[in-house]
C-alpha cells in the first residue's frame, strides 16, 4: 500500500519502486491519495491507467488527514501480506518483497520482517547508510523495546512486511478517534505483543528526512507540542491494552509534556514563558528530575542562557552521531 498527499515531485519514483518488484507473488498496489492540492492525483491516476491489473487508486472526494487516509488504505488492501510506503519514500532493491517473503516462509514464527536502508537528507541531498533498527533484537521479541521505553519505533515502516492476519489486532479507527499523531509507534507496539520481528541487513529502502517528517518533529515545527502530547496519549493507550507489560502513570505523562514544553521555550530563548511554566507546574511533578532541572535553569536569565547553550551543544553532538 502507498499513501500520499501533495507529493507530486516524488510519487512517481515511489510507485515505480513498488511496481518494479520482482518475485514469486502477485502484486497489489493500493494507493490512498488524500485529495492533494498539487498534481499528485493526476500522476497516481496515470499509473492506474498504465497498470490496471496492479494499481488500484482509492477515491479522493475530500482530504481525510494522514491517519484516516492510512487506515482506509490498509483496510482496502486484500493481500496476505502488507507492505507500507509513503509517497515521498521509495524502495531501492527490486527484490525487497521476495527476500522478505522467503524469510517468512522459512521462519513462520515471525509475522513481521524489516530491512536496513538509507536516509536521504533532503536539504543537503546526502545519502546516509542505516535506518532503524540500529541494534536488531536477535530473537525477534521486540516487545521489550516498546514496553521498556517511551516513544520511538523499532523499525522504519517503509521497510516492513507484515502478515496481514496480524492487522486484526491493530485498531486504526481507535487511533483516529484518539487523535494519535503517528500510526507506526502504536501499530508496531501492538504487533510486537503478538509476533516476532525478523530482520534482514539488506539495504532495500530510502527514507527522505525533512522538516515535515512526523518522526523528526523539530522545535520549529508547528506540530511540536501536538506530537509529544500524542506520544503521551499513545503510551496511555498501550498501558490500557497491556497493563502488566507497559508502565505508565499520569504523573509521567504530565512530566513528559511539561519538559517538552520547557525545551520548546528554551529553544526560543523565551525566558518569561519558561519561568511561567515552572511556576505553574503541578505539585505532582515537582519532585521529578525534569522539573528540578527546569527550576534551576530559570532562576536567572544568565542560567537560562547557559543551559540553552549546553543543550544545543549536546543536541548537535547527538545529531552528528546519527549521521
């Protein structure tokens, strides 16, 4: 399945990379085009006309939003396996699906298999080897990856192949109702509860990294706080599903959102708002390390600026490590 919105410059490459897959299987390419304002629909429609036995373009009467468009595209897919690709990414190995299918046939206890790949830094045009998982779990039990940590995904969605029967456990309509900002984190978390994740080291996919990438929400992104509030909501949801496995408290959620907002004010050099946030913090989080850190940093403007300088250096070092 391919889901896309306003991606006229990349969607052709995306579709070509899927249609060009070779192997012992029948290919169904379901395209969810979300009523784009550019020429994305026309391009997708042309592919449906050229490949009528392969490409099925869903109606686009109105813009649904990324989550609802993703959900309807999954629902419309009828194959035994599901592969996911956004309209600005692409596969760079025309045997990607065949190798993944072969792995699943050889290892029936695995219901999901991912691969390695590349990151394409859109601004610089630099192609960098390596995508998540950077430390593959040898036995495929990735549930501890999700349940022992808050946020993040084990594997990049564009590299996944999922046995379709497992999607019965993924309630995408509930994700829409709860307003989740992303689908990959809760979806993979749920799948991890029901199956093992296989891994192939082959570099088969290319993920474009740019400011609008939901998994790389920066301080300057208008959805920064919505994104992190959504991650807290996802954690609450997973705890409700798996209370014995997923640790969660409302105090943690409050503290998490508080600190993300503090970092936003810090990034913007807004001492006044940061100080106000600290002063109004609820009593339930005032013993947390995040609160104490923010409290110390807002004692004076000088301390605030010094802390901001320290954070920026640390952030830049972490970025360089990832690259």
